[in-house]
C-alpha cells in the first residue's frame, strides 16, 4: 500500500507565453509509515507535487494512485482523499467555524460519521495535538493564539485519521518554541496514528533530525531521493541548486576541509556532538 | 543623541485588555544594526510599529529623530525618516510594474520627476533588482518582492529602515538576500537598521540584540552575550542557533575550551583548534 506517482507532468498556463512546467515526469512512491521530507527552493514544484497526492490537482499526463485507488476516477478519488490528509501552509487561515470543536468535526462529518463518532474523533485529535478539550472545544478559533490555531487546524485533518499525512511547511512563521512543539507533535502523531508523513520544509536542521528519507526537487524534477544521511552527504550538489545544508553537515564539512577526518553521514547536532566528544575526550 | 528614543512606553490595543507593551525603554543609536527577537505575541511587532508612528503610546513617549510620535504634526516627517517593510511580500506592492512601485513613495513626497528617476534607479541598484525594473511584481519570488519593498523605502531616502519580520515568509535563499542587503545598507550607506525576527541565526551579526518577552524587554546585549545565556533564551520561548547549541554541548562535556563564538565558521575554527591543541591533527 502506498501513494504512487507515475510519470506525472503538470504545466501551468500551458499554451501561453507564461507557460511553466512545474512537474516534469515525476515518479515517486510514498510507502506506509515512512517519514519523507520534501525539500527544494521556492518554485521547484513541491507544492504542486503534494497537491497531486490527494487529487486536488490532476496530472496532465501520468497517473497517481493512493493504495491502488486511481485518483483520476471521481469515485475512487473520494475514497483516496480520506486517506491522504493535507495540511497547507498557514492552515490557521482556513479555520471558519464558530467553535474549535465544530471546525475539527467538519472533516469527519463530511465522511458521513455519526455525531458520537465525530465527537470521539474530535477529542482524540485534540489530545494528539496537545489542545485540552475542556479548555478549547467551545472557544471560537479566533480567540486562540497563532500556535494554538495551527494545532486546531492540524487536529481537523487528524480527525479524519489519515494514513498519509502531508504537511506543507508546518513550522513556517512560528517562533522557536512553537516550531519545536509542532515538530514534537508531528513525531508523536506519527507513532500514535501509524501514518506516513510527507513534510515540505525549508529547515534542513529539522529535516535532518526527524525525517527518514529526503526527496530533493529542482526545477520540477526529483534530483535526489534517499536516506537523510545519504542525501546530506552530497553537500556540493545541494549547494549548487541553492539549498541550505544542515548546520551539523556544514560544520563537519568545514572540519574535513581543515583536515579532520569526520565520517560521512553525520547531519544532526546530536550525532556530531557525540562524535566530537568521543574523539576529543580520548586525548 | 539617540535616533530613536523609547521612554517608558506602555501600549494597550484595547482598553480592558492586557497591555501589549509595558514600560519599555530603549535607545537606538544612529548607524546601529539592532535586532529585536521574541516569541509570538511578545510585543516585538507592536514595538516596531511605534518607530514610525503607525501606533502611538498609550502612555510614555517615543521620539524619532527628536520628534514626538504622538504629535500629529510630526507624522509625515517621521514616516519620511523611517522606512518599514512588513512580513507578507504580497501585501506591500501597489502597482503592476516594479519601477512604478519603487517610485510610489517619492511621488507621494512630491519629489521632482527627474529626481524620482534617479532615486528609483539607485534604489533598484542597491537591492540588486535593476534588471527587473520593467518586470511585473507578481511574477517575482518572495525574496525579490521584499527587495522591491525595500527599494521603495530607500527611494524615500530614510535614515532608518525597520524590517518587521520581513524574512518570515521567505525560504532560506530569500532570507539571505534580505539579510545581506540589510547589512550592506547599514555598513555602506550608514542606514540605521532595526530587524525584527524569530530566526536566531539572522541576528548573529547585529550590533545589539534586544530580547522581548510578554511585552517587556527581557534582556539585551551583543549577540555573543545574548547567546551565552541559552537558559534565559529558552525561558523567553526562543533558542540558540544550532551551531551555538553544539558549542555549548561540547564545552559542557569539556571537549571544547570555553568560547563565545556565535558564527558557524568561527565555531568550526574553534573546534578545529581543539583538535590541533589535543594533537589529533
């Protein structure tokens, strides 16, 4: 079972002077339970790609299936969509109901669940994102802080119990504490729901720390795809396409350039600190 | 004399509500590169909006270039001295051609048209966007749009440039474009820069960092001093950049001699020196 994209192409404003090929022959499989980070600079096609994962956009050529369900088929798409939960950038701007509870229940209601089931889902989702049901359920979403609102928006997706959770820059615009909390939430969600996570992020330090696999996009194509430690070894290539390198990989690179033989594949501060402590304390 | 002087400033958005700023005092010197950091809701943007009179104090005083911001007669003059760039690049562009947008400010100041031409060209050169003079702003990247917004401010020849989370919605490349330009304008043109941000790595080269917490100034100092107090930063909902976190860990484990370096390159150097000192390389 997986999200499978086969030879997917998409061009914006095709047949016009502004024609822009956003996706060029994309082949990508997201397996159950995987944690995939999608990186690439602005305009590389990341958001277009994830919009195809739940059938929000249809490929102009190629095919997308979710657990075998063809997303170009209207009926199957409906089923496929409930399995792929999408959280867009700044999702807090999409809250619209009178209360937090109603907003979170919107998805489950549309799935045809009973009121009791919906309420159960709401409670579960709120607990998972760290919002107390007693405190927040009956509040207006507009009385919440920015960070809380983002959690509420996330809960609205969680309440549909997706098998694949797709997050478009979930930490953007939050302060360091807010970023850490959202990251921790994503990690705990994944283990609680046993879902796969696809996360678009510009923060390489975060990607290095929590993802398992990294997919790198550049000008509408996938240019690298592999384990975190593998992809972040290719620092030169990443720099070439204008991407940042995790701080730890940058320091490790700098030490190598100065003649210290740091092993390849170290890309988190924790791993680097452990390695350096071991080396330096022996003497 | 300080170019901006904030004296015991308190500000309430609503009469009954919690004050967004309470008893803030701050002196900003001419030519300074000041960074203001703080958690969401700490009051940093509210403070920034006092620097050009967009907001005026509930109590206390704010003087910009010696002018009281609460005096309406000063309002236009103050805005001429202080250029502000905000978070969302899409909300700040008013025309459909880049150079028209940059000309919008000086036009409104009644600058003669040949002088406007000159200022627009200069401003676009300083932000590295000259070749996009005739472009349509909506076809540009976020970082480029923010550069246009900065150019629009520069064309008014301000003494002070306030970047109110101007990098928050940009990708790392866009962020670097903006911070590089801010540094250049500060060093080469002597413009006082006030940068409000949540990205701790952007403040490492500021002259001074002010840390806000719950509407108050929690503490301040040069970046080295501020980043040496990681517990206090965490307490204010912030953190240290990853390289500084590594530095602290190594020092704590006695794997690195104490250092107050905050820049990634400097820290790499310090670690390398440790290898040399211990005879490993």
